[in-house]
C-alpha cells in the first residue's frame, strides 16, 4: 500500500470497509476469515491516516510546546511574587481575624455582664418599691444583651478575594492501612486521591481518617 495520502480515496475505502463490516456475520470459518481480512485492511488504512495526521500535527505540537515554554518563562516572576507574598498576607489576616474574634468575645461578655448588672438593679428597685410580682416577671424574662459589632478588617482591593480549599495529607500510612483492613475506611482512598480530597472538602474540621488529616489551604484570587 502506498504511503501517499489521498483523503478522498481513504474516505471511500473507509466507507466500503464499514459497509462490509456491517453486513458481515461471523458464523463459520469462511466469514471468520473474511471479517479478519476486512479488519486488517481497515487497520492498514487507519495507520495511513494516523501517520498523515501525526505529521500534520507535528509542527503545531512543536509550536504549542514553544508557546507554553514562553508562557512559563514570562509568568515565572509573577508566580514567585505570589509565592513570596501570599503566605505573609494570609498569615497576617488570620492573626488579625483571631484578634477581632477575641475582641468580639470579650465585648459580648462585657455587654452580657453589664446587662445582668442592670437587670439585678432593676429587680432590686422593684422589690424595694413593693412590686414583687413585677420583679418576678422581670427575673423570668430573657436577658436582652445589646449586639456588639467589631469593625471589619481592611477592605479588599478591586477584584481581590479569598478562596479556601481543603485537601487530604497522609500523616501515618500504617494507621490508614489498618483502618482500611478494619473496614473503617473504604479501600479506594489508597488508589484514588480524589476520594480522600473529596472527604476532606466535605467534612473539613470534622474529617477523621486514621493516618490522614484534613489540611486547609487558602489562596488569593484576583480578576
């Protein structure tokens, strides 16, 4: 068979082979040989087409590889910027969020304590005024505590955001394997990384797999 590629002839031969294949019923030695011959011919034609398009795609693939190399090279400095700054930015924000959370808890506790002191003073005044029933009613009423709001942190820049993802990290393979043997963890977690990561994403802090921990990973998004 000639190596020269003729797309019209190839399509015609392919259509003929498909017709033969669709009408063939292998039920005896003769049709068995005929089916194998049709398949052999189709495979030869397929090799010709494959070789042709491999040659056609070769310069495209080479150009794509060069473009990807250029892209990696041109973006390398920016990636280094993100790697240097993102952990510091996020670490600072988490520290600030912790400080705000602690302040929120303290202010709420102070507000509740003040509300309780006011309630005690009101009940005492009512008792001293002889309004015993009203004092009892006030004592049974839910304590109203004025809401406390801590000012939020610094605003995001234009287009900036925060994204949080979770992934599984194996910390003790023996513990994990033992849990699989015991039937506490499905076997596919060893052969399918997405299985563990999916569990970590779904369960987050409540993720409990022996020998594995759910690790939180935060990153910065920018349009």
